[in-house]
């Protein structure tokens, strides 16, 4: 879906109205000017609708630019599968887009990468595939001093690093965790020991709890 059509659906207006407003904004017209003097061109879009349109236009254009950049990066690594490309093209938020890119984002050499280079990825796979196995037993065969895996503990630590990195780069898991935190998360603020007098104007928050999804912006700033 193109930007014009998407904004039209979000604002419940005609795509022709959105297209006209976008053209005016791109020409340098301001929202107040369009709302007051170009009603005939936009089909009567009011100030609030135009501000929402302008915000979404900027967001969606940035989203599309970032999408193209990410696709180019993954394509250059020769790792862009049809499934991954479809997921990236369907991503409708910057957060989801970055989550999908995370496993392919250039980064410094991590402990997980070092563990893979030491041949420990099959160990991580085996542990994940069968939760009934005894890790210490299967890890023994991965000990290799020449590759820096001195003992069973080192092999297990390497496998742990690989598993941790996989979980931290799983887009579906990250989305689920964010939603769970948003729906069930609780902020608990307490005063630091010995700081009671220094923070006297924030006494309301010396022992305060509230659901994350219920905290208004001004209270979040105070906390």
C-alpha cells in the first residue's frame, strides 16, 4: 500500500484529499495556511486532520527510506531470502523494521560470534532442540583447546552466548515481550536511601506503583 492510500485509510478521508495536501506540503505550504486558504484543494481537511497527515507523512516516508536501506544492506550480505524480504516489506512500524534487521545489522565481534567460530553453534542447536539432554554430557565433545574452548564450562558458556544472541534478535519474541510489558508491566518507584530530603518535592513517588500503560506522560517524566 502506498503512502497516500495508507494515510487516507488512517484518517478516513479520500485519497484525492490526501494527495492534494501532500502536494501543498511538499511545495512548502504550512498546515495553518492549507487549513485556512486551501480548503477547496483538500476537500475541507481541517487543522487537526492536516497535522495528523503531516506527522504520518513524515513517519511513513522515513519508514520507507529506512526499509530500502535495510533491504540494500541485507542484499549486499547475500542473506535476503524471499520470506525475509516479504516480512520487511510488510513491516508497518520502525520498531518492527529494526527488529527484523537486528540479526543482519553490522556489529562488533560479539561473544556469540567468537563461540560460532569455535564450532559451538551445533551445541547450542542441540540444547535448544532437546530440553531433556544433559548439557554437560554433550558439551564434552566440543572441548577444543586450539579453538579456545578449554573445558566443558567454556563450551557451555559459548553455547549460552549464541542462544542469548538469537533470542535478543528474534523479532516475533521482541514484539511479544513489548506487548506483555505494556499490558502487564508495573513501574515501582522508591526513594534512594539518604535522598529523602533532596527529593522532598517528589514525596508522592517515594513508594509509588502504577501500571505502565496507565501512566500519563507528565507522570512518566516525574518518575
